[in-house]
C-alpha cells in the first residue's frame, strides 16, 4: 500500500514538472476525458488500490457508457481521480520510448495527445522534456510481481465496477 503511494507521488512530481514546462500546449483540463477510453487495463495491484479507496463507487456506482472509462461520471469527470492508476497520471504529456525495429535497430519513438500537439514539434524536444516510458513501468511491474508472485495479472478498469 505504501509502496504504490510512493510510486504515485514520484510519478505525480515528475508529471507536474512536465506539465509546467508544457503549460502553453497542455489542453488537459477538468472533465477533459478524450484519453479516458474503455480498453484501459491496469495491474491488479493498482486495481486493488482503487477498490480499497472507492468501495462505494465500485459497489453502487453506475458505470459510464461503453466506449469511455467506466469511472467517468455523467459529465466526463473522473470519480477516482485522487487514486487513479499510473496510465491516467501521465496522459497528455509528450511521451518518449525506445523501440526495436524488426531488423534489430533501436529507435526513439515519441507521441502526444492530439489535443496537446501544438507548439514546438515533440521530435525537437530534449529528452528531459518528455515522459520517458520505462522506468516507472518497471517499478510498477516490480510491485505487481511482489504482490502476486510473478503472474503479472492485469485488470480492465470497467470490470472493477461489474465485479463488486
């Protein structure tokens, strides 16, 4: 429990720093739910964290309609925002990661929410101005591994509201 809270604090600190750097391009605001889609899955350790903090939402809440995240309310506002999973904490930021191509060459890839794709092209941003995919995912995987002995189970967010 404390380990995932520490992870989320570290994620939020870096995400807040990047949001300040990119304040002029960030269109993410209260009730912007363009990235909040139905097919998001999280590690079981994150699902348990949500269940622990929002038992009433998962037991009696009415899921948002199919296509959008079940945890959005009728106005598109996240009902679990304070305890949202990792993937939701970094949405909208310029992302960078390394990918191995079929011929074995490794290249840097970048992406950003189309709503935030204004201003300087993300390919021109220095690496420290992007969210690096990898380090935090690795920490989260280690927490999941410790919690379930290596099964690395993932859970669709929508199923949390259906199963409790």
